[in-house]
């Protein structure tokens, strides 16, 4: 009986029209890997960046055993667990961090191609270094999100690369013959994570592959940092919500020596990067990083200052639902009179939503692209 992709759900991730739990690229990856999965011994199959479990659970349904899985987003990991339970496939997959244990000895790796070439490079290097020498990586995605540069990235870590025929606007790359060391000039084979010094901010940023802005500091965050001196200056604690590489958390901890900062992000690579960034700037003892869905680990009415540069992508889809979810979570956690300081692309016009969800909102600063607002929770 064919696997029921329609039974999959995205929850607890954002759901809505146009936001599906599987797509044609998942089905093409599975079709290209069908013979490999059928011949796999227990523990041979690894699945990486499977958004909501379509790849891992379909492989389990086809008979693969001992499947190791890594999903960067904690919401994806939870969706996989919920979908496994719904489909009676509990215990067939095991979630692991992105590291050698995930891919050690693997002979088949199913991979959703990330949009970030840095993420692909980090994953490719990991597989090449630790998987079985006979490993086959079956990596696919939607053609509109693929580029020829992906071939080059995979080609640095693997000696053979084959390309499938396109189907339903999707394509698969098959990589074999892992290299003993990446084939590229020295700057391109720098190991992960990577770091960069920003003398204008007095910060060193450390990043794993695929984290927003990498070792850079995006212009929205730069604009926000320029305003934060006014943000609840007597607060004893603060929260960097959707922290990315931890630039805001680290900056706050450095500028306010008595401040304790919680940094939280649903991305495993972001959380790991934020810890490293805080340590690199000497404030790791005052920046406490968690991988979580928003502020789920914090109690109601507990914080006087929350800072947010909200993402507006859910996987490949653009969605303002993520920001709305984060605004509501901030409203729950803010103490009476506490403030959410937020930077956003001005065209998104978030101010009415912030007024409605959080409370009275004032504009702090605006430039041709970004707006910084402070929203106060009613006392």
C-alpha cells in the first residue's frame, strides 16, 4: 500500500493555505532512493533536513530500520514525532544532533537540499568524513530553489555527482565517492563553524552553516542595535527571541555588565552558533541559550525586556504567521509594563498587529527599509 503523504501534518509549525507537510521533491527523492532503501541493512539509512518527516517515515514504511534523523528546527522534530505516532511508526526513527554520530557508517543519506550553500557545505563535509565509503547521498529539492552552485559544493566533498531528470518541478542530485578531504582551495574548505570579527561593533560572530546572515550582521540587526541603549535600561534580565547567531544577546550582555540574557531559537544550528558567539565575546556566563519553540520555556509575565528581529520564512514559504506567533508569545511572557523591542521590514506594516497582540506601540526609529518599535504590555 503506498505511503499516505496526505496524513502528514506540520504542527506545531505554522499551518495554513500553501503550507504543506510534503511535496513533489520528497516523492522524487524517495523514488530515486527506492532500490537503495530496499537493500539497506538496519542503521544504513540517515535522513537530514526532512521538514516534517515525509522522507524518514516513508522510508520506515518501506522497511528501513534504525533510521537516524536530523532536523534543524525543533518544530520539525516534534512534527516528525507526532506524525510517526499518528502513522504507527513510533520507534522507527531516532533524532540526533548534526554531528559524527548521525552519519557514522551510513550507506544511504536522504537529504532535502537547503537553500543555504553554507549549510549544504557543512552537511556534505560531515557525510564525506564519517559515512561509509560506499555511501550514496540522494539530495533533492524544488528546482526554483536549486542552483548550479549546489553541484559545485557537493563536488568538493564527493567524487561523483549524477543528476536526475526533472519531475513536477523537482530534481535530485546523487553524490557518491566521498573525498578523503574536500577538493577546493584553502579558503573554501575552512571547517565549520566559522567566525568573523566586526570591529565597528566590537563583536566576533560565530556561525554554523545555514544560520541567517552567517558570520555577518544583517542591516536590520545593525539598525536595531543602534537603538537598544534606550530599551528598558533598568531591566535585570532580557530575552533575545529568535536569536540566530546571538548577536543581539551578546551585544546586550556586553553593553550592560549586570544583565542576564536568555537567547532562544528553534534552530539547532542557530542555538549552537549563539552559544559560541557569546563565548567568543566573553559573556557566555551571562547569555543562556536554549533551542525552543519561541518562549515556551519561560513563564507568563516574567520578563521586562524582549528583543526580536522576526523571521518571515517558514521553510521555503514566506509567511507572516511566524511573526504573529512570536508576538503572541512575547505578549504572554512580558511582565506588566514590560516592552517588546522589534525591528521589521517597513513594508510588512506590523504595527497594527503589535498594537493588537502586545499593547501600545511606539515607533523608535525608521529608515528607508526598517522600522524599530517598542510595544508595552499593559500594566
